[in-house]
């Protein structure tokens, strides 16, 4: 696995390194020891997925607060997304900054998202499946987030048209009113 640092501390784009032969290829997608050796949380407690019917669907920007803050390893198994993370960690040098990258079934890249970093995406194709490996169980009372199109963040989403978004996500607050996360 190749770990490509992002501008946000502790977040990485992870590129599998396939070993090919006449059958196709084999690639490691996760190794707890490799993650731990890099100082990343190797504990993955839950695996979830979302299926997104339409291109232009927006989910996020979500995170979970301590004491069950979560890191995520996100991968697309069908279709493609523009995946976005926003640093909301108290005292972070990159607080309020965002990073976005394309994840797709074709490029097989993953995104490692550390605790205290909000996550969201916009689908680039119809029938997109996203898999999340998460380090902590979901606790609804600690779920939080930031509005996906907060003008202060200035995220450059690939499509100005949002074809689907939940009422919850459409009603999230602005970064200016957000209490930073202490991790």
C-alpha cells in the first residue's frame, strides 16, 4: 500500500499495490500493523456501506464526537465519488481547511480519515456504492456535522446540482457555529 499524505495532518489517500499474474491481481487493502506503524488507528470496529442511486447525491459532512470519535477508511466499490474531508480539530494548524479527491471503483484508491475530521462526498456517477470501515460504534447522540456548502469552507464540489440530500444533512450548521473537536 502506498500512503499519500494529504494537506490535513493524519489523513492519507491509500493506493493499493497490485501484484499481477495470469489470473489478474492481488492487492492488500488493509493491514493493522502497517497502520499502527504509521501512527494511524488500526482498530476497525464497524463496516458500513451506502448505495447512492443518482449522480450528484451529497452525503455529509459528518463526524462523531469524543469519547467515541471515529476514524474511517473509505473505499468505493461501484461508481465514483468526490470525497471531501474537513479538519475541525481544536488547535489544529489546518482547522477549517478541506481536502477533496476522487475515489472510484476504477482507481481503487481509499481515504483514511482521522478522528476529529468531518467527511462527506458527492457522487460522480449513478449507482455508486461506498464502503466505510469505522473505528467506533455509531452513537447517535454524538453524531455531528457541518453544512456541505458552507461558504466559509468554499469546497469546490464537482457538480453544482445536488440531486439528492437528506433533510438532516441539508439542515447541518455552519463552521462558524461549530464547536471544535478535542481528540
